[in-house]
């Protein structure tokens, strides 16, 4: 039992060997060499972060130019403020009066051109106003009146027969027309209609003859 219990402590070589002690040392040496090579192995692909450069992130020249520009602006503002304060304290030394009279080089030419245009416009207006019309509206009006008479002669009913005769307004006292006045008016209307019908029939007979 004692020998079998110590068997697991002895080195068990994978390959057959004549000396297990030497084989154990060799195998350990090979294993340590393999671990060292694995630890010191250089990768084929470089996966490290790229190298950073300070002059790319901190642009000193740009900062210097910006400071110079701000200094120039500050100096100009200070000078302008001093000038404004001096002008406010005193009357200043600036004469802003300008007595120069503007003179045009082609004024006379433009005036002559304007006079020519106005003269031509006046002549055109005169010709338009003196022009006699091509159509005589008085003649048209007379012809229209003749046509209305002819229409009235050949029509069956007189013109404006649909229009109701205007009724007389009642007086302020509230008096109303009597029945006799209404009958007289109706008789006058009927007599006028009969006369017009007789005239129309006579004209039609003359036309047919």
C-alpha cells in the first residue's frame, strides 16, 4: 500500500523513457521555454493605439496668432475710446461742412431731351383730341329709335305692358280715391289699348298690301 500510495507522486512521462528524473527535467525545461516564447511573442497585426503627438492637439502657433489678434483689437478699441472721449470733452478738430455744389456734366442734354419728349407728347395729344370719330353715335341713336318704333308697330302688345301703372300716393289727410275715379281710370286704359290695337291692325294691313 505504501508503494502504491507513492506512485502518483512520481513523474509519469508521456513517451517511454529509461530515466524518469531526467525526462521530468527536460519536459519542464521545454515547457518553460514554450511559456517564455508565448509570453514574448510579437503579434503580426499591430492592435495598439496610435501614437499621439502634442503639437497636433495643442496648436501653440494658433494660440499665439489668436492672442495677437485680440491684443490688436484691444489696442484699436482703446485708441478709439480715447478719441471719442477727447471729442466729447472738446469741440473736436473735424470740419464736416461741405459747400461743394453738385454739377452734372450732361444736364443741358437731358433738359433738351426732356423738352423734346414733352413737345412730342403734346403733339400726339393734340392729334388725338382733334381726331373725328369714325362712328356717329347720334346716328346710332336715331336708328335705334326707329327700330323701337318698328318693334312697337309689329308687336302684339304695347311696349311696357307688364309694368304696373304707378299708384297715386295717399294724402296726409288719409283720403282715398273713390270707386268712380277708379272706373274712369280703367276706361281710359281700355280706350288707349283699343286705339293701339286698331293702329297696329291698320299698319299690318298696309304692310301686307
